[in-house]
């Protein structure tokens, strides 16, 4: 559905310019001629209404052009101060919402920004820039390029009089142009999205972009959706959207590399946003996967595939089936404990590998993170508390950033190029912001 919203000015519906006996479309009629909306909303101040009540000239002119057009008159007989900007914004916004309510959010609303007073025109330009709907500002230029003035004596003509001598009926010149002021249009929303991207709040950035989907290009929507799915660690959705993006924004895509590195970057983001509780809760999965990879490096196979059942539980019967399993079983039963089928935990893997990790640096990094997990994570898991970076530093005598350095070391030892890719999110943010600008 195409709708035109048009304030009405003195050059509407048609006007004679200069002394020649010839008329031209006013902006409203000319936009209808070339954009062919099905519905036209005419906004009329007190002065315009007085003219309309004499001969219905504005509706008549539109029907002379296309008798099927539906005309809706917005009458404002109290509107005298047509030069005041404040008179119009809320009123125009309410009319746009009425149009959307009547015809749906997919409606294209052309806005005549060439008719009416300067206050009306500027208000419509701003509304088009800020609205989340598909509002398109259309300008119409003077056929004489300002060389001839409107002949006021011709204002007594009826719509039919103007129509009979209308030069636009016999010439094909399109005097319309879509107003594209990129330095202003959508500027406020772009600034909000930029701020949210810089703050790693991709979900909010994506939701705002969706609200203004008619102003946001598909490639930017893809970038924001990709960042959103990346930040919540939905690898499958992230890679699906990533396939539509030309730029290389993630350093690793292979299944054996991507998860651990992307998860570590999420932990980094948690620290940088001072979301320390989430950082602490995220240590368990990280350490589990690091130790699981180390087990595979030491033993040559996956402990989950070799000794766990389909439910993910570590099975005593499988451990008793070979020498490696018996060794593992003896570690798990150290100190007189009896091992029964159990879900494999990070703590169990830590015990199993304690004597097998060759890298002292790796072993120390894992142990420091494990100490942090043991000391601080219980607070995050079992108490309703706020934990800041300063709290961790006070309790552990080490800052969260120092623990991030341990994570970096673990990744480096595990074969990741951390120096090149540790700031991958910031690089992604710069690319998105560059596209927005």
C-alpha cells in the first residue's frame, strides 16, 4: 500500500506562474502523478480550509488526475499559527500512526515536504528521519526554477480551470526527488546503535535496528544479527548469518577450534563490562573443555567418546575395560573413595590429568583459574550478591584481568594465535560502526 501525506500550501493544487495562460501541478498533485499512491491524506490549516470549502478544489484536482484515489482530509480549522514548529510534530506523528494502524506497518508513506509552511516542511523532514516506519520525504521543484512568481489573480480558478491549461498533462518531466539528507536521516538511531555496539550490547543494538528496519540496509542487519548470536555463543546461528557476510570477522571456523576461542572471548567481554558474576559462572565450562582437550592430547582419544555412555555419564564398566581406564579409576578412588557412574566434571578431569600435564605454565594457569572458581564461584552460585572486579582483587589478591591473562596463556599453549585475535570483538565493532557511518 502506498499513501501520500501532504500538507496543503498556496501553490496547491495547481498554479499559474508568471503572465502566461498556463498552469502547472502543485507539489501534491505532481507527487500523485508520479508516485501513484492509492490514498492521499490532505492536511489543511484554517486558511486552506476556507479555500477548500468554496469549491473542494484539492480533492477535485486529485480526482481529475485519478478518480480511484481515496482522499482523506485532515481539517485543522483552529490552526492559525502555521509558522510555529511546535504546532506540528505531535500532530503529524499521530496521523502517521493512524495511517499505519489503518493499512499496516508495510505501508510506504510518501511525505510531501514541498507544500505548506517552512515549519510544516521541516517538521516532516525530521519525522521522516526519526520514524521507525517507511516514511519517504519527497520534494518537488518549481518548473520555472524560481524565475516566475505565482499569479495571484489565477487563484479564483476552479480545479477544472487549472486542469484545462495544465502543462504537466502534456509533458513528461518528473520534477520530484526523494530527499536524502544522510547526515541527518536516521542519525539519532545510528548513534544509539553505535553506542550499544561499543558497549557489546548487541541484542539491544539489533532490536533497535529491527524497529527501524526500513532505514537499515540488509548488510548491517546481518552484521548486527551475527554479533548478537556470537555474543550469546549460538555457534550454529552465528555461522549461518556469517555465511552472508563478506568480511572476515571470526578468526577460527573449524569445529575443533571455534568453540573454545569464542567462549574465551565471551569471558573477556564479561570482565570488560564488569559482569564478574557471569565471568565466574563461565569458568567451569571453559576449564572443562581445556582439560578435555588436554586429555585427548595425553591419551590420544576423547574421554567422553571412550568412557562415557550416551547419557554423558562416566561409566565404571568402561573404565574397568582397559589399562588407561583402570589408571583413571584408581585416581578417582584415591583416598578410599568409591567411584560410581557419574557425570564427568571439571574437577574430575583436573584430578585425572594432574600428573600428566607437561607444561608447567599451563598447569599453573589452570590451577589459578580453578582456585578462583572454587573461592568465588560459590558466592555467585549460591548467594544473592553483587561481585565487582574490586571484590575479586580484594579476595584473591589478583585482578580479573590477571585471570584473563591466564586464559590467554592457556589458549596460546593450545595453539591459538591470541595476539592477532584477542581483540576480535573490537575489530568486529569497528567494522560494524564503519558500515553504520
